[in-house]
């Protein structure tokens, strides 16, 4: 059986896509926000690998075609951004201020965790890119000496948390301005959160797309500077 998992191409793609589509179907049927298709797919794939004793390396190798699509899928988020370009031109300072604040909060939060739990350099650099999209975060973690595979897990966890809690957080703090919602979601929870912002509205999705892109760039530059001061 192990030979099948090692030699059969694309079975991982089929499993991942089928799991996601099933999760999407269940979410639409039940109307439950917590039943996120991505979270459902992750849990289902983990159960599958555990039950059939499949090595993760074999699963990852068969999922490479999906991994290649990650970067172009992120680039496609520019479409709603282009549609709302006039809105962005009217309030660039407010949007940029929100993004910069979000990046600073992320860095301060990670620094406090590092101090409290006495994290070493590798662990600190693993945590630092948690709020940027996987396409950027994984490479940044590797470059700075972090644990890339763990960074990916943290990025997904951060995105899922933002996706599931965005509506509730905006409601609790009475955030009603669409652009403000977009900035908060895109800056804190990258592409996975942006998918939730797009469900809220086109303005939210456009601003969230812009926010995740600028957040990624600012985080890269800031992380390189910060890394030079971390022993």
C-alpha cells in the first residue's frame, strides 16, 4: 500500500480538493461560520493520513500542483483591488496608517511572546511571519533561519482564526466602515482572512487584498532589520 502513495500522482490533490468541496458544501448547507472549508479540509486530510499511515512527505509530493497555484492565486486578489481603485485613492493615508499599525502590533506581540517564553532565534523567526501570506512567509522564515514548515502551520492557523472571528470582532468593537474592516482583516489574517472579507463586501475584499500585499512587503523589510538585532 505504501508503494501506491509514493508512486501515484495527484492523489493528494484529489483528496485535498474533495475535502475542501465537501467542507464548502456543508458550510453552505448549515450556514455555520465555524465550518470553514479550509479548516474542514485540513482536519479531514489529517485523519486520512493517520488512518492509512501515509507519510506526510508522500502527501506533500502529490500536492505540488496545488502548491504551484498558491502564488498566482494570491496575485488574483488584485482584481477586486483594481475595481475599487477610486476608493483607495480617496483615503490612502488612513489605509496605510492602519496597515503600519497592524504590522507593528504583530511585531510587538511576537516580541512579547519571545520574552515571556524565552524563545530562541529560530523560534522567534518562525513566529514573525505568521500574519503574512504563505507565499511570502515561508520564504522569509527560511531566509531568516526559522522553521518554514512550522511557519506555514502558524500562518494557516492565524488566517483561520481571522476568517472565523472577523465578523464577531467587527460586531463587538462596532467597526462598521467597510474600508476599516478590510484593513483589519487583511493586515491580521492575510489571504485566508481576505476570503472572509470578500464575503462581507467588495470594498472590504479590495482593501483587504491591498492590506495583505503591503503587510507582506513591510513585514519582509522590517523582519530583515529586526533579525540583525536578534542574537
